[in-house]
C-alpha cells in the first residue's frame, strides 16, 4: 500500500538557519511527489512538485526538494529560513492510476528570532 | 487567494444530522477534490471528480457522498454525523489536464463541529 512518512512532527530552527524537512514514501512505481505548506487557518499551498526529469526541483519562496529513488525520499530544503516560513508542511504522493493522493502527517515548523 | 471558494466557513451541528458542504472551483478548472483534515487522522483524500464524473475514491465513508454539477461546483454530503466527523474539510481544484495529477489549488476549508 502507498504511504508517506514525515518522521519529524515538529522542528524548530533559528531565523537565517538552513532547513531540511524529511519525507519518505512507499510506492511500487515512480510517484508524483509534492510539498505543500499550510499557514494557520489557511488552506494548503503548493510549494513544489516532482513528476520526472531533474531530481532537484525548485519551488516557490526559495524552497527546493531532491528526489532520491534509492532512498525513497523527497526532502524539502531551504538555505535560509525566514520567520514567515513558520507553518505546517505536508509531503504528498500522487498515485498515477486512480488519481489518488496520500499525505504525510505533516511537520510543524517554528522559527525563532 | 487560491480562487477556490468553500461555504460555509464554519458549521456546528448535532450527531445524527446531515450537512452539505459546497465548493466552487477556480474558473476553468474541471477537477475537484475533497479532503478531510483531523487531528488524529491527518489529511485524508476523500474523493475526486472530473467534469461531473467520479474519478477516484479515497477514505470516504459510506455515510458521505459527493457530486459535481454541470456548472462544476461540487457538494459534499455528510449524513448520520458522528462526533468523529468533526474536522476541517478542504476542497481543491485543478485543470484536470494532467490526468488529475496536476497542481491542486486548495480552498480555505469548512470547519465542521459535531456536538
């Protein structure tokens, strides 16, 4: 069965520090991979997505993610975190057949000044 | 603002009741998705419609049903409500051109409280 694991429930980083949020997936074929951000009281916003090709993908707000097939991972990174990045981050897998989606449980990011 | 609208914003009802949540997709989008977000279950995909037809079902209970109308708005019907149905319900839309795996734009959600 398909699944998405975000092992870190909560992360705290200092403003200006680098960030890496982990995501591992379980799926038999190459999946479609997504990272979404959810600010308090808001819906989800797409940060970036991977379908195929270059395994390092660039997204909005200075985020990037790298697909590593051998590790079944799709970690999200940002070189310098801003206070406005504090939010909940969700990794998701899109299953090609059936048009279904599976989300991780999310990682809550706190940014301290 | 994603362009996806959901009504109502908040809904408080009692166990056993039935409610209808409404979603209007972005202009031009043919696909609508419904999700349930709760503290204990996280974000769960419920169902996907494309141009009026059901395309995929996720973890949707039999007490729940949805439909997409000719004007492309969608409604999620929740019946025989239980306390555990209290959650935030999101609608998302996309063009549908990439077989349903294109970028989804999420609405602000409807918060359902079952007392």
